[in-house]
C-alpha cells in the first residue's frame, strides 16, 4: 500500500489570481513558506528602489520628446537631493528656479513629476502622455510638457502659474506599496496658482497597466474632468467624473432574446 500523501489543495488559488493583495499565504511550521518570505522581500526591495533611485532626466526627456508635444522643459524643486526630498516634503512643493519656463499660449499644461516613484514615470509616463495627447489635442491646445524632479504635487501650482495655462495636469509617481512599485497618479487643478489645496484638485490613481488602470481609460477620465472643470470654473470637491455615466448612456441597448 502506498503511503504517499496527496498534495494539499490550495483553496485560495482562484481568489489569489484576482488580486495583488497577499492572501492565503500558508504556513510552514510557525512561519510562512520560504517562497512567500522571498516574494515579500523582493517586493519590499522593489518598493525601496522605486523611492530612492533618481530619474535619469536626459533619457526620459528623449522619450517624452518622441510623443510629439514639443520640447520638454526640466525644472527642479528646492530639495537638493533625493534624501532631502524624502526628509523635507515642504521643499518638494517649492520651485528652485522657473526661469526656463515661458508663458504658453495653451489651454492645458502637463507636468511629469517623479514623486515617490521615478520608476513609474519611466515605465508608464510616455504611454499615458500619448493617450492624453490623443484625447486632449482634439479639443484643447496643450503646452510642451514639463519634467519636474524631486517634486510633490503642489510644485505644479507654481509651474501652472508660470505657464499661464487654465488647467494643469500633474502626472506623478505614486508612493510604492508591497504590491505595486510603479503606479502613476494624475492630479488635475483648474486655474493653478500657489496656495491651492488638495480640496482644489481631482485625482486619478492606480495607473499601471496591465494590472492597474490602463492609459486610455485614465486619459478619458482626465478629459471628462478637464471639460467639467472648464465648464464649472473650478476643480476639486465640486467636480465629479461623469465619464462612466456618459459611456453607460451611449451604450447599445441590451435585447432580451428570451
């Protein structure tokens, strides 16, 4: 008679395929299985690297230039290093020098900010920028993109005011987690100027295909918010995304074949 033990059935396997969360990790004695421990350490290392590795501005600018929105301009916050940026969020909100910016005769400004994940810009920014170009350029004029390093979201207020645009889109690397290290967020501010608060902005987060929001969907939501902000004359808590409702109202009717 065989004494071989049947392999244990993993009841979490199907559910685990639907989420990036760490669920049903199992046990090996009083600890986790070695594979799960190694996965955790790898994710933690990826998150740390995403935060600390600086953006290669020259290489990134060359990729941005290929999108065709004009010559990108580089600005930096008052944080002189990555270490200072992480320790002093206030310096990341203030520009070091905006002398290289000129007023743009454009409706929309786009800032590509490294934020807490420069890797996210490298992985996804040009794809998202291309999608934004495709939906925005049909209805609005778009200024050449600005690359901002050691940047927090509020740095965009200074940039938007210097450009003289009516609406500003800040594309920024989001804080990495143990599931995602390369996620982008969009922060939209109408009539940007220093002193705007988070209540004056609208956010689209979790942009990192294939597991997160895809570029086309994020761009479509951004277009809806831009149009709404310009009709309303403001952005933030008073402005809601209506793009999903518009899609539902224009969808083909379902015919009951029964």
